[in-house]
């Protein structure tokens, strides 16, 4: 988005040295001469201290009820910029979301404190009426490594207050902390892990996919009525995202931290392979759009043939996140998919791909240019070799050996490569070795937030480290990984939810691992 510096609260911005808010809505953008001072008594709405006058057209919007039912979110932090998200939906589980026509802009307020007395910037941003009344407001002009409060306002309504944090400057040698999580099938459990993450002191939450499942169940908790058995169209996918966002613990985690997200298969359909798969184009387009409508991402909305999700997010001198899309461009599964013979002939086909040629080329360039101490590859499926009894998981990188070789070659220039992985719903820590057997990277696999562990993995997990020497740890659990990253090392601590069927479950530290700078392979702390 552009930084056109349109301002509607001129007096306020004039008092906020060096801070502006980018805005590209094409609105009138003129300063209102009557609103040169801010004060609670001037507020047209029921909001708290620090409120400022809205432009008359936004203040005049009449809505049937609170449009902020899905909360707010932030993501893809940069040193001076972050994406702020909301989606206007007075009736979030009803097709269309219950918004009246004609609402195409919204106000954003950013402050240094939750009461908005330290208001540093305001702006007017577009509401995407073609895409679920979602808002992706790219706010510019912020200070690095700084925590901000933000909210949206329209009519008489103010959104809940979110907190976000800008990235440290690229050369700042400061410790950073991230959460790593994935796989939150709604009916499989309570979002206790999100409550735990929300309370943690973090720079960002890194989400590795399976935010929704196209088909859900009620193993642990009931789904709201009226949803599809399986999501196949835009309303069906939106229903799943709205269901998740109505959960207070998930929303609290979005309100607490910026997120950096990618997707896995279930945002579309189980084990889907994008262009090469059997999911009809119209269904993929609906799934991609619903994902984008609900994620705080700094990428343009999806066009089915050109959607680019992969990107990099730099968090200071110590951490660069390379966010991959391992689904959209991958070749069809080899040898019929699922568990296949490791000797199966399809696997030798060097043209088969996981990332697709353009994303592979991008990765080569990013890795060659990266000067971060740690390069974390945020992606969905397991990279470490896991051949057991001559069988492998055709959906993981093992199922695409030539693509896996190119992946590791691409990352050869980086100082420390760490794969952050989801998908299999269990904890796994592995040395990633190349075809010559040299350990070239580390892999940390998060257990699921809630999603059940398939019986295959439940039975196999304890056996994995015995059968595969490069697998250092594997365990059935639920939760997330806390990663503390600095110049000396990377410390990963599994946070474990004792019982996802108990909404008040305890969350405790599980096993912890460290990776030393310059030495790939995580070891028990
Ligand atoms: Fe999953
Ligand atoms: Ca998956």
C-alpha cells in the first residue's frame, strides 16, 4: 500500500513528531479544521479517553449492531510498519456477515498506551467490500521494537484494543522471542494454548497452517449451528474462520501479538496440492479468498493464478523468517500418496516440486542475501528424513526428494538454518541431513494446538527416534513452542497443554532444546 500521507486529523498528527499513517483509500483526505484538538469530550462515540473526532462521513455510518465481533489482529511487522486487520461482520456466522451496503472506509487509531491518551497516529483506510468487509491497514511511520495499542472506529463503534509490536531494526543485536504453533481443529479441543501464548512476552506468533479444517467435528466441543459439513464455497470457508475468531482465547492471542502466518492443506482440503490437485479452481479460489480475508498479512488479495504468499519477515540482526507456501504449487503426490515405499519410482522424478520454480528462485535469492544470524524457515511439512521400515510420508518433503535437495542447497549460504514445521500434530526435533549425510539444518516441529493425533503417529511416535537416528525427540502432546533467539543460541521450549478437553487446563513447560550458533542440530537443554 502507498504512503500518501492523507490526514484527516491534522492537528493531532502535527503534535505527533515524525509519525504518520499511510492510507490509500482514495477518500477525500482533507483535514477537518474543526478537529485540531483531541479530547474525550469531543468524542462522538462511547469510546474512552483519547478518542478523537471521526470524519463526518465515518461518524455518520449507521450499523445494525457491533461490527467488530471478530476482533482485531496485526501481522508481518517491520521496523516502522505493521499490518492492522479487522473484518466488519455484525452477524459473522450469517452469509454476507450482516453489513449494510456503502461502508467502504474506516478509521484507525494507534497509540502508545491502551487508553489512547498517547495517540501517535490516526488514519483512514479502505474496507474491502468485495472481500468480506475485511480491512488490511498498513500503518507506517512507527518506531522500531516498540509496542503499540490500536483500534478501529466507525459510526458509534470502537473495536476492541489490540496490541502489536514493530520489528527491531535489521542491525539491532537484540534477543527476540517467538511462538510457533499450528493445527487448531475447533471441535477437537479448547484453545488453551492461545490463552497461554497471549500471556507470554513475545515479539511475534508464527503460525504454520491448519488455521481451519474444511471438515470439523465435535470430539470435544460443539460447533456453532448452521455451518457446512465440509467447506466448499466462500460462505462455507468464512463460517470456519468466523467460528474460530469467535473463540475468546484465539482472539486474545491475536489481540496480544503480531502474527506471521502461512497455511497448510486444511485451509483448502486435506493433503491438497494446489495447481496439481483435484480441488476445483472455484473451490480453491474461495478458500484462498476466505483465508486472506481473515489473516493479518502483508500480501495482496489472491488471484487464483498469481497468489503469492511467500515472503520474508526480519526481526532484528538475529532472526529472519522465510515464510513458505508448500501447498499451492506442489506436484501431485508420488506413488498414490500417504505412506509409500521409499523405493517407489515416482520419487526419482527430478521435475517434481513443493515450492514451484518461482518460489524456489526467490528462496535462493533470499538465502544468498540474508545476513541474519538465524534464518528460520516457516513452513508446514516435515523436512527431516523419516523413513521407517522402508516407508515414508509422501505428503512431507520426503515425498519430493529432488525438491528437498534443492531446498537444502538454496539454504546453504545462511549462517544457521532452522525449519519451523507443523502438520503432524506431534512434537518432533530433528537434525536435517543432506543427501551426503551431513547435518545442515535443525528442525523444530510443533505439536498441534488442538487437532487430534492420527492413530498412525500415536503408535509410531515413540519408535521414531529409535528407528531414525537424526530424530532427536518425538512425543505426543498439544501446545506450542516458545523460541528465544539471540546471538549465542536458539532455545526452544515446548509448552504443553495437559488436556485440550478441559477449557481450564494447565499449561506447563515440556522438554527444552538448544541450538548453538554455527552448529546445526538441536540438543536437550
Ligand atoms: Fe493439522
Ligand atoms: Ca496438514
